[in-house]
C-alpha cells in the first residue's frame, strides 16, 4: 500500500502558529528526530501517519490539552499556493471549491473532501485524513480552523460556518470549542463536516480572470502529475521492505514483482528524479534510524534487518549517511524519529 503523505505547507503553518504561541518548537522537533530546518525543506511531504506522533509531542511539550484548537486560532492564512490561486481566479467561491476538488492531493494524499447542498446550507465532508487520524481531536480542530481562516481570506471575510460536526468525542471543553468556532458543534458524529450558508457559493471573486484560471489549472495538473510520477518510489520501497531479509534486493527483482521490465522501472524512477540505488539507500537509512531510535534491537540484528551482508559495510554506510556511528546515533536519538525524511 502506498504511504500517504501531507504537503509540507501544513506543517509550516502549524510551526508558525507554535512560534506565535511561544511553544518550545526545539523540544518538539528533537522528540520527532528532525530539526527545524526540516519544516522548510523544498517540496516537503511528511508521512501522514506521523500526525499521531506529532500531535502527541505538541500536547506533551505545550502542556495544553486543547493545543490543536488553540493553534488553529493562530494559523496564518494558507497563501501563495496554487490552490489559493485557483479559488481567486475562479468566478465564484463555489466554482473555486469545485475546481480545488480535482487537486486535493496537492494538500494531502489522504484528502478526499466533497460538498453538497442541504437546504439553505452547503456541507463540506472533511475526509482529509486516514481512519486513525480523522478521529484525532487536535488534528480535526486545528484543520477546520485553518480551513475557515483560508475561506475567509479568499471571500474578503464573508465566510462563516453555520455548524460543524466532528468524529472525535470530547468529555469536556465542548462549550470552549463552540465559542472558538463561533457556531454549534457536534461531537461523535459519523463524519467530520463543515456547514456554511449555501449563498456563499455564489460569492464573486474580485480577482476572477479566465486566462489566469487556465494557467493555474495547468500548473495544478502538472504538480499532481509530478506527485503521480513519485508514486513509483513508494511502490519500490514497499517491495524493498518485503525483499530485504532475502538479500535479493535488485532492480530486476523489484521490477519482476511490479510486473514491469527493469528498463521501464529505471525510466520511471528517473522521471521521479531518483534512481533505484538512491531509493534503496534512503529506505535503508530511514529503517536503520527508526530501529536505532525506537527499539532495543542489537546492531547485528539491525544489520540483518536492513539487508547488509556484514556489520562493517553497515557501519561505513551509516557513518556516510548520518555523520555518526550507529551507536552514537542511538545514544542521541533514543525514542525519537517519529517523522521521517520526505521523498
């Protein structure tokens, strides 16, 4: 199964909100096994599953049981991205919403939001997360506030929610959530939903421009196509994980498992701006770091699990990758490394 990833802009907005709130971001990123420069990595896409580790770390460090809600209040508006341009250059807010649906993957591989009209309200079904993450209170409350802030910014402040439904439960603080969101809120609902007046769909954009809209749609399509090309990397990594303990981790063996010719696989990886050797090395490094940081496996066992033939080869490779020996890395990173490098 392809690993789901989120666009790095989501992490950047939360990072800016954490700074504004005075949260110790150094402590959070240290726990996650990355430094703060990671936030501004070019074309960053973070593992979607890391949302669970991330929000736990943020709550632990901040000591705030409602940190997702409170960071959501401080999120900067989502700006300077092609999805914003699609909304602004569309004739109306509703048209922008319909177009953006085609390019949700630019925000997250897990995003599959939809909207429909129900009486005087429009309803957005916020299917923006995997099964585990969409019941995560901090993620849901922060995400919906970020969405409201974004919609307000592109409607000149006219957007407002009529009511919100969350999948997650809350044993306390329900009234505080309603106060922050400024509308009726239901918890323990079957889906995460954002309702707003249907009349807002016809809100005209003062920046509407047909030629710009065509340009932005082309650019969005190209970005999605680039992500689709990179899907092959995830497929290769999945098979590498299955083959590592057999010792037969070759391009030919992976191509055979994918049902394509080795030459085709090599071409597709080149199109994804990488190579088989690079994907294999990146995967081994990531796996080695996770095993060293989060388990008590012996070095000899990690050598085997990462597919190296002997410890000396593993030591040399790990020192080249990290600048540290495996033992040095384990001492500094024990319990960390929840987030892994972007592809």
